[in-house]
């Protein structure tokens, strides 16, 4: 009797299970594709403006003031200026590292040592340089030719 049960299970066509599975997976993929398109359109944030050089300069001056004055007010201002920029989606990671260093080290200390001041002033000096907006490179011409070379000034043999 045991053998007859095994023979019965082998009688079912394997094709029907595979076809139903494919239809089910295809339907799920179509559903996910349509939902993801709606979610992308509904949740798309407005364009976030790139921080201006004035904003970066304020962060720099706030960190330098915290390093020199060593007060709760100046260090709080340095943190308040740098903290929102850490989550900015367009800033490079090196810039975010500098901003994080400023927020981490911008704490008043009992003694304003040289190491503490330098630990704040060095990232503050690099913030404007590493965070400022850089223009993307100009695209190549459509015909594929290189731009005309400028006269270098050396006229050997002419």
C-alpha cells in the first residue's frame, strides 16, 4: 500500500505547478513596479539648494570662535550651524566628515589647550574648501573633435 501512494503523487503533472508559480511571480513583479513608480512620484522631495559659500563661511567662523573663546554660546552656535549640513544629500562625504568633527569637538573645555584649538580650527579651515560647489566638467563637443590648442608660447624651430 505504501508504494501505491508514492505512485499517485508522481501522477500529478509538474508543469501546472511551475506555470502557476510563474504567473504568481509575474503578477507580484508587475504590482511592485506600479507601486514603486507611484511612491517615487509621491515621495519625491523638492530640489534642495546647495549650501552657499556664505553659509559655509558662517560655519567656519563659528568653529573658529568656539576654538578661541571656549564658551558655551560660541560652541553652541558652531554646532547649530554645522549640524543641519551633515544630512545634506548633495555634500561630499569628506565635507560631512569635517562637519561631524566640528560638531563633535565644539564643546567648551576647562582648559583651552593648543590641541583643542587646533582640533577645531583645522577642520574649520578646510570646510569652505572641501564643501563648496564645484561645476561639473564641460561635456565634449558633439562631433568628437578636441578643442583647439592654445598657443603655448614656445616656438622652437619656427
